């Protein structure tokens, strides 16, 4: 029983590694990942060293052994290894980069400990999710927002129309829970089961507080916000300059006044300890 459990665990790890490699070299990721795309484009035959991907955090969390990655990629239907087994490439040519704003939504009120899998669980009910961008602080905590890119613009529209009205449908959630239970192995510890239940509950509660809008709407409001910020900054700079000017005038003892036309202007003051009194002339 222990041996079967270990075998299942290793198979699950290989499957996760294969899935991660397919994501790295998949079209949705390569529309955003300029580095990996450039590595493919500058290669004559499309092959990229497997060792390159071991520098990526998500893969490193699964394994640091090149042989394990090679074994996992060998089972992929969309990737192929070089004859020497040290490189990998896609089975299909690169797709041209195109605008995906119509199929992308902006998600706000994301909790600081949110994960990609939680967001995928929430939004995959509206259509296939191609890509999730979840910006994080250097500490690793999420910044409070995310971008979810669907496979089609129709799925994004459906999410925009339905998400705010009813949140996460119970019947969909029940199916998701059933699938997750099926994926759990008999050898799972109670601690692991508890973790799965906690993540499931966090997805449920998160769905109720999230706010979404289309990426185009987000871009408009971002532009508007930046315009307001520039205006406020300009006003602040002008205010600071004015205060400095007034402070300089007060420090030098200079006073401004309105002089009627034809009046004689007299200047009275001190310069390096010498008293001055002079008549400048008519205004």
C-alpha cells in the first residue's frame, strides 16, 4: 500500500511537471513571456535547453533534477525532446502575438494570499481560462488585483455579465468539489485533506468579494487616474514654488504693493549694514 502510494505521488509530480512545461511553451504564456519567446525565436530549430526552465520558480518548486523534467516532457503530446534529450520544443509553430484585451478581465479585491488555482476555480465556470496574471510583492504576497485571460471574448463577456449577479454558482462548485475529491489519493494524510478543504473554502469566500471589469475599462480608468495624478502633481509643484517665492520675499524683506500711476517710488532698506534711502523714479 505504501509502495502504491509512493508510485501515485511520483506520477502526480511528473504530471504536474509536464503540465507546467506545456504552460511555459504554450501560446497563452508566450503572448506575455517575452524572454521564453525570444529564446525560441532565436533558435534555428525551435529547441530550447531544458536547463533553462529549471531557473523558473514554479518548476523549481516541483523539481531541481533535469532527468525528472526530461522524463515528464517525454509524456507530453504538445512537446518533443531533442535526440540528445537535453532540449525541448513545441510540436506546433509559434502563433503571432495578437491583442487579447477583449478576452481579458481585471479582477480587484484579490486577497493577499490568493493563488492561481483559486482564481482558476472561480472563473473557469465561465469558459476556458488561458492565462492568469497575479502580480506579487517581493515578499510573495499578492498585490490585490489580477488579470484573467479567457480562451474567447465570449467567455469574458459571460463572466462580466454573470459574475456580479450571482457569484459562484452552487451547482458548478459542487462539480468542482467532486472532481477534486476524485483526484485525492487514498494515501492522502488528514493534514493534506484539511489543506484542500481550506483552499476550497477560501475560493468560495473570495468569490463573494471580488470585483471585475473588462481590461479595456480598466485601461480607461487607469489613463484617467494617471491624468488626475499629473494634474494634482502639477498643482502641488506650483503650490510649492509659490510658497518658496513668498518665503524668499519675506526673508529678504521685500514687500509688494500696488503703485498708482505717476507716483514717486522710494526704496528704503539695508545692504551689508549700510542704510539706504533712494528715490527710484515715477511708476
